[in-house]
């Protein structure tokens, strides 16, 4: 295999780490505590966004008094969401990688391809997940960026660019982005990645992903290997 692909950037929840609706539930619960009863199916479509931005989007739809929608108010709700998610990931008996995630990481390492993770989570949550999995400590991945570490989250390209800088990759055309949401797909496109690949293991179904025209839609991480081999 040639060295055309130098870096693969993966999303976390729903892409490389198993997620069974806990994020949607925590998001829904935090908003409900402040009087906003929002259907889970509407919230799930916002997975992948920077979470304060997702909260603002919901408030714009569900809060009649626009004077209430302030940065301070958004941060109060976000802090409650953070607490719920931190409690979940700290107390969960085990955090499970997505099937074939670690095997894929090992295969990429053998090929000399760097591995990055980016996420709509803030670093408070990300660090708990990655520390419990041991992925940085055990050098299974090379870099990770959370949405609060850049000027804007998805679909803007800043997290991918920060990872590229961290691992010494300069050409976005040598990068593949993989994620399970609309904003993952558009993040990869906005960064100029060779491929922006959608996976159906998370928040969006194949039918929900199709309108965003990902380079490929896959049903499991093992399907990435032939795509990379043929690149």
C-alpha cells in the first residue's frame, strides 16, 4: 500500500466507542430540568455538534422569550449535561470500544497511518472516556481534540486541523474522516479530507446520512480496510 493516507480522524461516541442512547438521555434530562420537553429523536439529530451550540439550537426552537437565551443560561444547562455525562462515564462498570475499533487502530499503526479522535464532547468528558479505555496511555491513538479546545466545533474543520498539526500531517488530501452524524460528514468535507466517511453504528441511519453525500457509508469499522487499501 502506498502512503497516500497519512491520518484517519474518528469520532468517539457511536463511531469508536459504544453509545446506547446515554448522551441523548442526558441532554434531554438536562433540558427537561429547565422546562424544555424535547423529543429524543430531535436531540439525536444534534449529536456531533459542540454541546453548547446544540443547546442553543434547541433553545432557539423551544424558548419563546429570546432574552432568556444568553451565554450564561446556555452554560448553566451545559454544566448540568456535563455533570450527568461525567457521572455516567465515571460510574459505568465498563466503557466498551465499538466492534473492531481496536483491531482497526492496530492495523492502521502497522501501516504507518496516524490515528486521531475528535468529538463534540468537552474535554471533561473526553478525558474520562479515553483514560478508562487507556487509548492514549497505551499509544493506540496518536492525538485527540475536544470541541472546547478549538474556536468552533463541527461542522467547522478546526478539530481536524488541530489533529493534523499535532501529528505532523500537512495535506488534508491525505486525511480520512470517519463519523456517525451529519456534522461529522460536513466537518471532513470542510477540512478538505480525501474521504469523509459515514458509519451507521451511531446517531444517524443510512437513510438519514445519504442526503449529506458522504464519500462512503459503512455499517462497521472493518469496512474501512478495503477503502483505505484502494485509496
